[in-house]
C-alpha cells in the first residue's frame, strides 16, 4: 500500500535520492500556509490525539515525478548511521548483492509513498497530480487518511521535537524503537480520526485503502516497516490503554528506548531495564582498525535469524535479549569485519539462541567446521561467520569477508 511517513524515518532514503536531484535545475513545488478547511481537519486530528494543534503548518502537493527534488530539499542526512547500517546489513546477508542500506530503503519509494512530513520545516506534502483541493473533502478518502497520519507527525514535532528525539537515539536499537513509537502513535491517531470523522460521512463502498503498489523492499526492510507501523501501533494502543499520557511521557522525558520494550510491553512492570555488555577494546592484530560501535537490540536479532529461519523460532530465540554490543573493524587489507556480543537473561536463553544460530548457519553454508571453542561457517555469499562457544549468558559472533580475518578476530575474542 502507499505509505505515509515522517522524513526523519527515512534519512537513508533522502541521502540516496539527493544525488539524482542536485543540479537538475528542476523547479521545486512550494508549500503554502494551511488553508482554513485543512486547519479545521488538523484541529480534529489534534483533538483525537489530545494535543494542541501547531500554530503554523504548511502544506503542498508534489507530482510523483518531482518527488526526488522535494525529498532532496528536505534531506538532513545521517552519513554515519547509513555507513554503519550498510556494513551491518551486508555482513548479515540481509541486502541484495551490490545494494547498500540507503538504496534498499529507497527501493519502491517513488511508487509507494503517498504523503510525508518534514520535521523542523513543519511541512506536510501529498504526492498527487494537480493542485491541492480547497478542502480535504476534495481528496480521496485514502488521501485524507494519509493526511491525518502526517498531521499526527506534525503534532509530535511541534510538541516533542522529532529531530532532537532522533539525535538522542544513539544506537540502532533505540532508533528503531523510537521509529515504532512515532509511527505507531501516528497510525493510532489516524485510525481514531478515520473511525470518528471520516467513515461516518462516507458513502458505502468508498475506497478507504490506497491502490496496491507492485514493488516491495527486500524482506529485511519489509520486516522493519512492519515493526514500525504494525507492532508500533499495537504497542501504542497498549500503552494508551493503561495510561492516556504514556506516549507523551516517553517522548517528553527522554526515557531510554529499546525494541525489546516494543515487543514485550509488559517488561516495565517487571522492573526490567537493558543491561550492559562490552567487547574488549583494542584490535586483534597490527594493521587492524576499530571503526565504529553500536547496539542492535532484540528486533534485529530476530530479523537476522529470519533470514533463514521461520518467524516464531526466530522471535523465541531473540526474546531473552538484555544487551548487545557491535564493534566494526577494518582489516589490514581494507575489508570490513564485525564482532557482535549478545547478553541474554540467563544461560538457558543464551543456549537457545546459540542453537538457533547454528541452524541458521547450517541453512546458509555448505558445511560447518568445529574447532576449539568455536564453530566456523563460510556462507554461500562468501561471508565467514564464527560462533564462539557461549560463555554463561553471552554469545559472541564474528563476521568477515575473508576467512583468515574472521579467524584472527575470533581468536582475539575467545575467552575474553
């Protein structure tokens, strides 16, 4: 279906799109102050959300063939995050050959997106041919739903500052959890407005769903989208069911976020908080460089396992997550290598993950080689993966494009 989104959710897309718009000389469409009937709709959406509407908001329309130019103008970019995610997704084997994370995120975007919001600039855009109708009633019902979703993002930005929230999400795990909160909140608000305002005034049989889109992103990116929009909406509904102000509290007070909290909304009641885990500092040998670090969280553990295993055992194997740490390296030959250490709630949970990860390796490699304290597999995409023997409640994995580099890094981390 056509998707609505906040620009902050697709920084990767915007960086990639901008390359084709610079210097094009194409005249970009302009947004205008919100007309009165649209301001009235914004007030309705704000009432459903329980927040005051923004004092200023602009709106514009952009033809699909001009979409890259408008996205380029809105782009803020996050090169460090993009580079890190591209490396991680490549070593996991989650991207098609030759494609980076930005391009994978962008795949199908031009045909899929129907509306978007630009944080900071406070602009809402509808992707459609022709001018903006004088009233939202002149839009198709499904366009009105997309607009309600974007108005919800405008409320979030006005009250909580989306760019600041994005900057505070220092890890991939926190970033994905924030995206689930923002998109889930916007989808929840959109559904409330649709039920209370839109549906009662429509004639029977009116099309409230957007036209189907023939393209689809790679499976890993589709899982990310479902996590943000579907799981995120379910999470928000549960949060608001217990406390109408719970979402505002999370957005306003800088509460640490983790995808485990989205997947297991009951965790806060148990007193659960993410723990810590560390990868030894330094490098395994002369000429190596340690480049970057991250934490991926429970959702990406499950998504990685789903690259070869069914969803249920993947989710079950990831469910005991309490912390993880990623360290990215550059080998003397300039190749990427990665260490990933995951801590689980106890040794049993760590053992279950280790067993499921061995199942993954058996499906993605022609053979496994057992050594002292480690299991090595050369996947069919030529990435070598080493699984170290679990140490209590921790499992360490090593990924590298060269077998000797993977072995060097694994031996450096063994028993450390």
